[in-house]
C-alpha cells in the first residue's frame, strides 16, 4: 500500500512499509520528486505489488471469460462411459440400412436435445406436404431468430421455398428453416404439430419437436429414433441432394453470397455420403447423422453430444475405419452401456 504525506518542507512517501523523504528546494524541485515516486512504484512492482489500476483490469477480464455450459449428456455422465472405439461422442449408433442390423451402439437409451438435426424433420414435413419448391417466399421479422451467429437473410429478402430448403439442409441456416415453418399452411403452430405427427407415424416414440430450427433444447430424440428419421428422409431425392450439396451462391442485394456445407466430409472423395445433417447448441453438444456406403454396404450413423468442434467427424472416421477393418461382418463391439445382442431397429 502506498500513501503520500505532503509537508511544507518535502514529500514523505510510504511504500511497502518503507518511509522515505525527498527534499525540495525553495523553488520546488518537482522533477526530482516525480523521479523518486516513480522509483518507488518500480520497486513495489519488483517486490510483487500490482498497481491498483492493473489489478482492476485483470479482474474485469476474468469476469468476461465464461466457461462453456455443459451439455445435457455431460451433466448425465454419458461421456464417462467407455467404448471400444474410444469415441468422443456420448451417444453412437451404426445400423445396416438394408438389414436393420445394429453394428455398433453406445448409450442408445439416452434421449437428448438434437439441435439442427431437427431440420431433417423440417425438410421431411415440407417435402411431403407437396408445397411448391419454386414458390417465392418473403422473409419477415418473424424469421429473425437469434442463433448466436450471423445470417445474411434479412426481412424483405425474397427466396424460393426450394432455396430455403437447400440452405436449411446444407448450411443449417436457421432463418431459412424458420421460413419453411412459418410459410406452412396454418403457420408455425401447424408446422410443429405436423412435425410431431410425423414422428409418431415413424415410430419415433422418444422424440418431441418444438420448432423448425433446432435452436430450442426441447427438440429431443434418441439414436434409435434418429435412424428412423434418416431412413425416411433418405427416401426423398431432393433431401438427399440438398443435404450433401457442396455450395450454393445466393444473390443478396448487390453481392453474391456463397454458402457451404457444414459437414466437411461431403467434400472428401474418400467418403460416399448419401445424406447428412449436423447440429450444435450448448445443451446438445456436437451432433451428426449420416447415411453412407462403406465396404459396399449402406449404413446409417448417429453421433450425439460430441465434445470439440471436429470430434464428431473424427468419430465418424473411427467408425468407418473399424467397419472397413472388419468388412462390416464381424461381431459388433460392445460398450459398457450396450444392451443385449445385435438387434433390429
């Protein structure tokens, strides 16, 4: 602690418990006094004393750094479950699309938020309603959902329903998905009702949908249910093509905005992906569902609640490597959370 005591004959400085006097001439040697105070400050820093102003700055910065909120899977302890492939995803399920044989499973009983995987159901309801994809739709303030990320889609912009569907599936564009729901006959409430009705028809008993985007953590499902959703969506060519599309250029105002795919595996020539969708919100972690051909077999892959930006892609590669090594016909590895033997979906 520093304190300065001003006397008529000089300046007394208390610094770190040391009392020192600097004499001043009758003319007032202010420069000498300033140097003495500066030297005392320097000495205090050497002794480990941090100036008050700097301490306050560091405290302010530390308050601004907030840790990421744990996902529901983390809170439930799902990521502490070991599996033979050492996956970073809390939940994993791999199924032979044609025989429905389960090839790999981990924590498939869990019902978790699914983030933008929701948009597969949004696409399914839109396509099966036979709404014209070339119909021009106008964005309104109702589509300005807050997603924590920038969007070039603003009120007044006109795009076709097909373009909105393309953006929702390929780039996970939330405002495009919201537009699909709002422009549905009966509006957004009717659309969400149709989403849940379709889930029941598919036998997705663990699932519930609350909005077309997946931004709400109330959009929930299990790995088994998502296999059913992927297989149903795969029946529609337009959903397959849009989901694996690599790029879309969209004129917005006076410029051309280019959108890419959120799943970089779609541009990897070593992968043969027929359908995919990624998803992320803090409650759900990183999610990925895919249909792919591996060793000549069509498989459906579900990965939920993965930690790390690219870990879900790494998990997909680990699963593919294992399937290729075992030629997809070996006995499936079992995690400690797996239930029973190989079972149909």
